[in-house]
C-alpha cells in the first residue's frame, strides 16, 4: 500500500494556517469519534503515534446513559448502532482522561455533543488549556434545527481552539455553509447515515458503519468540494489505503478511520505505516 504521490508532506499539513493556534497534523489519518474510545484504549493494538489525531468518543456537558433496548443490528456490509451516546459528561471525562491525553503520542480532538450555544461556550473554554488537545469537533443530529446549530457553532468558534463541524450525510451543503459562516476551521463528513430496520420487537433505528459506505462518502466529498472553501475531513467506511487515496483525490484534506479498527486492528497499523513519512 502506498500513499498518494501528490499529497502534502505531513509537516505541511495544517488545516487552519490562519488560525491563532493553527491546526497542524503530522498525518492526514485520524481516529474517528465513536469507534476508538476516549483516549488510549487501542494502544496495545495500534501504533497511536502514527495517527494525525485521535478524535474522542462524543462527550456531552452532563453525563448521558445508554439508550434502552438493543444497541446493534447487522446489515449488509456493516452494522447499525443505536447507543444514545453514553458518556461520563465533560467534568468526569476531564478528570479521567485529561492526564492520559497529555501523555498520548498523538494529538487529541475532543468531540462534543452539545445542546446549545451556552453549553458550547462553557465546554470549549474548559478545554482550551488542556495540554495536547488540538481542536474541537462538534457533532449534530440529522434532524438538528439549523438556526440552533449555527448559534452553537458560532459560540464554539469564538474560543481559542480550532473547530471542526461534523456534518450529517443528509445535510452536508446546509451544515457546511453554516459552519463556514459561523467561523469553523473545517468540516468532517460526516455523522454516520441513519438506518431503519424491522425486527421482531418493532423498528430499530441507528447509525450505519461499514466498508460499504465509502463509495457514498467519496460522492459526498466530491459534491461538497465545490460548495465550501473549508477543508474537508472525510469519514465513513474507510477500510483501505485505496479508499483513502480516492477520498483525497475527491477533495478531502484528511481522512478518519472508523469501523475498520473493530474488524482488523493489524490492518489499521499497516495503513498507518503506509502513510508514515
């Protein structure tokens, strides 16, 4: 597996060179939120130093419990998950994980799942002085009110950390536009698409993960490239170096690895090694 010959050297990859702190990445390959845990959970299996950054599991201002009922259903080419984004809340997460983040061999991007602009101001401010936290990624529901989302992005963008807005698959143009207008530094494509399945106990709805998604991700990135000037971080079903090359050729500046880490950790190491410079 070889990296695309026309990609930028790792030392030159800065997604926000005009930002007061910058957004430098030593590799264009990132660990996607929701798949790798909060910190170094995969350190025994993955050479973490080769990641451009680890994006944490979603963290809300206050603790959230798991969703009731079934959490996973198999689908062709992947899996649908419905977890409710359980997490300990920001205060507990900082107590437990900030000391680990400081010692990690790769940068950390904290993914926040917030309710409103007020929460954004408070949470971003608390993360600004945490050592080795490179940026914030904001996640939004597929049915998020656009005006409320714009206010949340605007509030988060006023902080000191670079801001990535994770745009839902079904609303990429709309959310990329509001991210750009509100002052974000990049967009990530995307919040995994929704799936609805029938089951004996009724309908099951969840987020889709799996290699079958990547072709759709490439199409979304190609379309979005002409609609926004923000750097695009591609995510969704990336399971090979060839898929990474396709996404970078489509216009992405960086790529997130998600469900592949569940399936084949040695393959992840091989992919990361292939991009080592």
